[in-house]
């Protein structure tokens, strides 16, 4: 049994990846402390089961880079100081930090000085994230700064995990050693939320319920979905679009639905607890993931997609490099990102063809088998335990094997490279 601390600039338990990883570590018999953000009236300290949670009342700010940077650095400093105090008392064997930002890994310095191993979980590629968030070019000084910090963060960590092979490739292109990075897919935790516990309860009716769940921001393309529903209004009398979640773009989407006269077609329900959300997904007919394709989204996989696959729902999704690499073209109804006419075409094909919906679900379920969290969790825990144990430094031959295996198309669990862990400090 090891003592592990996870530092994340997010809200626990709402951050699904942190929540899944924590649960996996607990199931393996480890003790976990979490340093994160405080949400609404959550207490600063909470002992939830076997997890000790420390929350800082630092608001998630919206605005320009300087305001965003101030928030990140405030959390970074607070987390570093708290970890130094906790390390003296708890003696962590490993500290994991998550991005964004990737440089949060330096908050682990107090524990690293006392011998703790450091795992960096890169949820995002910060340069691509910055280009998308602030609309600047790759040559912008901000993006160059983010690239430098990315390389420094990977160098400081003892090992790195990330969410897709495409993200890993990007890190390696920018100079990261391939043997130091492994892929742990961001899939649905069926052990905690068994889909079989949520059977469909909606009776047969003339509705076709399309759902979106999660954060509502411009990059998730909800405006495109609403416009596609408007195009289908006369052609699909039973179509209903249900939105679960919230975000800064919600008022604009609500206004757009009113402007297009879709008050009876588009419904907003806000945030729901996981149990209630899954019951709603179970009663839906299909889900939509309309992310806008850009340098960032092209190499990531959206957790909403895995949720819908696990709940056995056909998915309409934007065509991106990562989606096609992992699932091909036969698991979903793909459409060109940002094109409401193409999205309307894809929705109508599902609406009109129940057999197509069944085939897509069957195919997606089969292809998704190696990506299920039951497999990814074992991989994640193995990485953590080998890191804590101090596995031997990777040889040049092992590094070459890792690099070659990364080139294999990710159609099986072996899509991620082998991951010999370095034992030396960098």
C-alpha cells in the first residue's frame, strides 16, 4: 500500500478522469489525498471514504490569458505550500498532477525532494489548447512559452500519461522521449456506473430524443446542433434535443433556440448528478458530440463519446483525426465539423433508420472493448505501481520498441507503446 497525492486544477469528484483514477488506486489498496478547487459550498477539507480532499476557494475565471494565468499561478502556489506541509506528515510515495496547466507538475517539488515519484497526467496539449482558446498562431510568443513549459514539465516528471496516441505523438514531435509517455484512454468507468443498472424506462412514443451532456462552451458546437434541429423541424416531427449541463455559452444557445422558434424542440436541464444523468441517457435515442475541429480537438477524444458508447447509444460526432484513428468510419454517423447541413443529414439518417442505429451500437461496442476503463484502469495502476517501485531505466532498445509500437494503428489495446519507467531523476 502506498500513499499517493493527486493535484488537479479541477473540481472533485466532478472531474471524471481524476475520479476514475482515484477509484482505481483505492481498489488497488492505496491511500489517496486530493488537492483541488472548491466548488460552491464544498468544505475546504473532507474525508470521503478512503479519500482525503483539500479544496482551495479559487474561482474558475473567464477572460484573457493574464487573468487565466493569475488563477493558475495562485492555485500552483497554494498547492505547493500545502503539499510541502502534507509531505512531512503523510510521506507520499507518489504525487500525480494533471493538466491544465502542465507546469502544475512543479508543485510536486517538495515531495520529490523527499523521494516521492512524480507522475504527470497530460489531459491536454497546452500549445494546441492555447491556439484554440485565444485564437493565436503557432508562432505567437504565448504558444512558444507554452511549448517550452510543456517540455520542461515532461522533463521534470518521472513518467507521463496522456489521453490519446495522437497527443503522445505531438509531445514526442516536440522533443519528449517516447519511452517516457504512455496512453491511458479517458473512457467510461463501468465498474462504478454499470450501464445495466440503467435500463430504458421510456415507453414507445413518436419522439426521437437526441442528447448532449456536459460543458456548454463554443468549442462544443451546440449552436451547430440547434441550427441542424431547425433545418429538420418540418422533416422530423418527433425530434427533440435535450441538453444536460452548463457553461458560459448556455445563454447564447438558449437565445438561439428561441430565435429559431425551437422552444418545443430544444430543452435545457442544467447539471445533474451522475445517477440521474445516466437514467436520462438511457431513455435517449441517440447522442451528439459536435466539437469544432481544430488543432486541439483533432488529437483528443471527448469523454461524452465514451459515455454514449457505454450506454449503448448511437452517436453523431464530428469527423476528427483521433476519432477516425481509434474507431474508423463505421462506428458513428460522422459529419464535417461546423457544418449544420451535414449534421442535419447525419441526424436524419439515425432518425429514419432503426436498423442503422442498432448496427452502429453493435460495431462501436465491439471496437470499444479494449478501450473500456476496466482495462485502462489496470494499465494506469500498473504504471503507478511500477513508478513507485522504481522500475529500471529504459534501454535504447526498449525506447526503439516503444517508438515503433506507437506507429501501429490504434485498433487494439496495444495501441499505446510499452512504457519502461525511468528510475533516475531528470
